[in-house]
C-alpha cells in the first residue's frame, strides 16, 4: 500500500518580526522589506484576494499605473524564485494574485485570531483561560515592526488592540479565580504593552496588594509616576494617587509560602530575567534584519545590568556573530573615545583607504608605527573634520555584511564624544545589521547628560529599546541564592536574605558567597530575626561610590535621615535638621534625583536600599553619630508630643545611641508598659531587658 509522504510545512511568523521555517529549517531567502511586505499582505488578505491593479496601487501609489504593474511583476518574479515550491502556496493568473488556503502552512496571526475566537465562543472558564493564554503567548510583538508601509498600520493597530483586550480579559479572569500571581504576570505585560496607560498600573498595583506585595505595588506606582513625568510631563491622576496613598496606609500581610527550590549549582544562570531576555532577543532579530538599533539596560547598582548584557554577548558569540565589548570608568574622567578604541582593538581592522586609517590613528596611535607611510592626523578644528573622523570610525566598525553586536557598559560615565559618535554610528547606514547594547545607572544620567539627548532622538526614530531591571522578588531571590550556594536553603534563611538584600542580585550573591547569618530565628508571627553580618567589601564599595557623588547639603541630610532609620517623615527630618525649609526641600529633591531616597506617600521618605543607610551610618564619626541621634530623639519627642507612646521605643533607642542613658531608661520603661497594655509580651520583655541593663549601668558602684 502506497502512502504519500507528508508535504513540507511552511511556518510563518509576522508578530514581533518576520520569520519563515520550511520543513522545520529557517528560510532566509525572503530577505527584503518589499518581498516580506508582499508576502504578508497576501497572507493577511487570503480570504479576499486583491487584483493586480489593487496591489500595484498599494505598493507604488506614486508611480504611473504601467510602471506600478511592471514593478509588481518583477517583485512577484523574485518572490516565486525565493519561496520554495512557490506554486504550492501562490495562485497567479493575469488578473489576480492570492495565497492558496489549502497549502500546508501555519501562520501565527491566524493562530492568534483563532485562539481569540475560541475564547469568545466558549462558556467554559477553563477553556476560555486556555484559549486566552494561547493567544497571548502567540503575540510576540507588533505586526512586522520593521515595516512602515501604509497598509500595515491599520492591521498592526487592529492586532495590537486585540492583544490588549485579550490581556485585560485574561488578567480579569485570573483575578476572579484568585490566581493573583498568574494575573500579575499578565498585568505586567499589559503595562509593558502600553507604558503610559494609568489603568494598567492601577490593576497591577491592586493585584500586588492582594498578595501582600506592598513594596511591589509602591514600586509600580513609582515607575508610573516617573514615566508620566518623563514622557508627558504630567502627574498621576487622582485615582492612581488615591490607590497609592491607600497602599501606604495598609498593614503588611504575611509572606507567601516558599516556592519550590530551583536547580542548584547553576550560579551562572540568569534568574527571573525572562522578559528582559525576550526583549533583547527581539531587538537582535530586528537589528539582524538590517535595522540598526540601540538597547539600553538601566537599573540600580548591582541589579544585574551587566550580567544580562554579557549573557547576550556570550549567546551571540556562540552563534558566530561578531561582538566587541567596552566599559566606561569613573576614574578615567573625560578620556574621550576610550570605549571606541577598545572596540577597534577587539578585532583586526578591515581594509581601508589611508585617509580613513589616518583618522583612526587618532585613537590607535600604534597604526602610525605599524604603517610609517600613514600621514599624521592634524587637530580637529572644523566641523567637517569631526564628521570625517566619525565616518572613519563607523567604516572601521561596520565591516562586511556580517551582523554584529557592540556592548558598552556604564554609560553614565561615558564621555560626550563617544555618545555623539554612537548616535552617528546608528544613523550612518540605515540597513546596517548592527545592535548596540549599553547599560547605565539612572541616578548618574541627568537631563544635561549627553545620553539623555541621544535617547530622546532615537526614541523618535524608533531605534531605541529601553529595559529597566528591577530587584528580584522573594521567589527569584531564593532561586539565585540556592544556585550560588549549590544547595537548598531553609525558608527562614531565605526570608532573612530577602529582607537583608531586598532582591538586589549583587547583594544576594555577595552575601551568599561571603558568610550567611549563623542565627536565623523565625517567630510564630512569621517575622524573621537575622543576626547581621558586615557588608561584603564589593557591596560597600558600590554603595559608597553612589554616596560620594552627592553634594554636601544632600549628603548631610542623607546622614541625618539614615540616623532616623529606614523610613522617615519630613516633619521629623525638619525638626532634627538645622537647615531652613527651602534648603531642606532642595536637599531632599537632590536625594530623590540621585535615587538615594524615594517618596513614600505625602510626606514620608524611604531609602532606595537599606544598605545605603548602613553605609552612611558606618561612615559617621562617633561624635557626629551621637549628636545626630540626640537630635533625632528630641525631634521625635517634639513631633509626637501628643502620642509619645507610639514612638517611645524609637526615642529610647536614639537616646541610648546618643549616650544619654537616663532619658533612654525612661522611654524603654514607657515602651515596655505600652507593649504590655497591647499584650505584646515579646516586645515588653525586650524593652524591660534594655531598661534593666541601663539601670545597672547607672547604679553607683558599691
């Protein structure tokens, strides 16, 4: 009995970029935007095939009809010779051109729309969820984001809106099923889908609040407020602000149960960066198709910016892609074009005419020794000379047809010349197969930084992808810590580690690699008492570098705020400070701009990381530390004069550290009495113990 062999399947992806697979093998012959556009049009209009005249007018609206038809015939000829077994997929006659629906093909757009239809047609909640999850998974990005022809725009908008509705519907369904963690993942995707839509932020904040993740919800608000200010120069709406303020007033809920441990022994594996990795890969596909692009990865020190970028460099190198890496250093000051020189030295220079090699010798003076006939470059005094220099550098790096990846680390310290040349490089050849990836710390990039103006320009040209890395959540903290430790960690230790590091990957790694706390006590309430260890030197250095950049006034305020504790109010800071209100507000604004502190409600502030407070306090002299604690204790007494019981323990601790034992004793006794009134026996015992110790110290020797 004869069996026909199955026909090879053509798999087509149009969402997030153009990709073809034929018989499970990549097909790269349909490699020009016009060919891809024609193929996409026929696929998306396969049920209503257009006439040749209609196609000719759509693709060449400004050409005479005869010329447009000739152009179409030429394009069709190329398509039929680049698409395997084209006649199996295309029907062509003198009048029409259409896609054969009976052909063996799979189209991601069709599967996306079919999944949405299944979700609409069912009354079964489980089936609806499955269909929506399938649709959302298929939508890897906008329809053909690298193409800009008029016919694509309404199709792209239609599919984008369908995806947005699917995300909203799926998030709402999961929330109704109380599957909040899954709902949060889709709500985050909705925020990324439209980063300026406040309703999406409020939905995400509500879901995070439902699982007790107030810190996450507040970070979501902070991200929303920052983006609205940067992009639209507006503040969050009253509804968003009200939700934020309600979150600040809600007490924290117990931590969620511990997640299953991750695979041990894989310390090099990326943890909880799947979304960022997907954005990087998408940007690479776009650049490799001939659209030069810049990716900027931002985040606080130690959050994993460099680690993520290096993972892409390693991946690209394994694929045979040309890569080069450079770093900027604060100690080098205004050492111009040092990163460019590092890139140039990473591989042999291509064959270039002497005029260009002479220009490159400005950065690589060894060329003058290696090539004695090369003319010495003169000083750059005119704009045209600078343009020629920029062109020489671009020619040297954009060598051949091979796609390439350039990585530059710590752009906040990059000199203006390098950044201006980077902008030139990204515009030099509109079809260059080039991706540049950079990292930077937002606290080091103000409005006057050259990176800011380049980012603004590239956003307008759709040549920029921005990835902001946040600290890890508790589950990811556990996974990273166990990867580094090479073993499963007890939940009490994970809770301690998360609270101590707040999910900063650098701090997690350095803490685990250093010395984990010997004593970890988990109370019946779910709270964890950790015995602190000294900060690893690498962490201290990273934080000290941030603090050293502060102006004198804001640094002085930061020291005072650190003495108050992790959270502090404007009223207490103002009472404890000798600065006037205007200077105080200005100093606080500087601290916020440097991301040393973050707003917590109407008048409350918080350090962006507790380790910043620790480093600030550790660097104080003993005399200044005692003075500041005395000021803070007095400020708390004044601000909370009508409710001293609520802050008695805090006042006691400050007086004790100020070496004022008599005042500390009285407040510890008051705190113990108040704790007993509230049946907080552990706290009462602790305060009583401190009071007895102070009494013994104050008792005269017999």
